[in-house]
């Protein structure tokens, strides 16, 4: 049977969690690249990793999400069961709680972004306050400067698709910011539209913690460009207390991630590509 299909999900559930076997299974249209997502009944979701590396995140999420959840201001997925590799699927997989809400659309001006900015800041600050003892390194725990060669290569490869000169200048400026020398803090690591939920213009949930761990807090400042219009960014910056160096590193992280996503998904994932275009445009606009 096809990998990641609803039929496979039903087979896995019936074999490993038969008490849920009668629940309906429905594929969820999602732009994420790490997991295929299926709704299970009304209040559960099955996440099937798309790659072996993504499967390695299952155990991390099951261990850490329950420990983080009580200290966060909005709901996050609660792991309910960890599936094992089985015939037809080679990796670990998970069942979590389903969270209601929709993904925000970059540039949508129909809601009050200042309130959303305050919600995002509250979430980021709550994460940073959590005890880092024994926390794993985040997916993006490396220094920003370590991405220099790859980021320049990707920008050069997109010359003609975007303004490579302006993108390179923005990257050069980000690299002039002093490197982070403090103690790493908890970060989500991937605060993009597909990983947050909103209702009535307010943050109602944060999902997909595959990138979570300890890192430079500037990593989560990518939310300023991935999720907020220009007019709300300063409010977010003030609320999270980002100094000039952190803000510039955050810009660098957003640019590096966005150009790599544009290069990788321009043909294969229109939603990811659209979001990357938005971020790059906002960054190069100043």
C-alpha cells in the first residue's frame, strides 16, 4: 500500500492501537515537509514521518512536549501514543491530540497583527524561561555564521529568480552582528505559518516541535518576518526584548532559511515557496 496513505494509517492503528480502530481516518492537507498528517476521529492526529531523520524526532517530542506544555501560554500537541515500525512503514510514528485553528497567511491584513505579535512574544518568552537542564540541542543550534557558505551558494543559484545582490548584502549585514555567547535557551526553532494556529486573529496553538531544543534565542525571532507584517514587528521586538545583535541574527536566520526553502520547494511545494517569497521580500524591503 502507498506509504503515508490513509489506508496505511488504518492498518497501523488497527494493529497497534485497536481501541482506536473504529475511528475515521482523514488525510489533512498540510504544507509541512517532515510528516504526513491524518486526523483520527475528532480529537486526535496521526503523524507519519516522511524521512528517517524526521522519525528520530518522534521520541524527542514524546519525551519533552509533556514537560513543556504546562509552562506555555497556548496549547501544544499532547503525545498520546508512540507507534512502532511495522510492515508497510519502517519508522516510529505518533498519535497526538488534534488542535483546532487555522494557519495564518503572511500579509493577511484582515486581523489585528499587534495582538498576534503580543501572543507570539508571550509564547517565545515562556519557552525561554523553561529550565534548560538536560534539554537537547535544537535543530538550528549551530552558530549563524556556520551557514555562510551554503547560504551564499543558494543565493547565487537563485540569481535571476530574486535580487541576489540585495540578498547577499542583507546576509553580509547579518553576519556583522556579534555572535551569541550566552547560555542556550529553549526555542521552538521553526515558527512559520504552517506551525502555528490562529482564530479571530489570535494565537491559539503551536504545533510541530520537531526543531525544538536549546539554541540562540535569535532563532525564534524568525517569527517577526515569517508571521508578522512590517507594522507589527517593532511591537514584537520590544516585547521579546531583542537587542540590536539578536535582531540582526534573527534577520539572518530568517533570510538563510527562506532562501533555502525557496530553492528546495519552488517547484514542489507552492505553500512553502509562497511563504519563503514573502519573507525574502520583507527582508529585502528593509
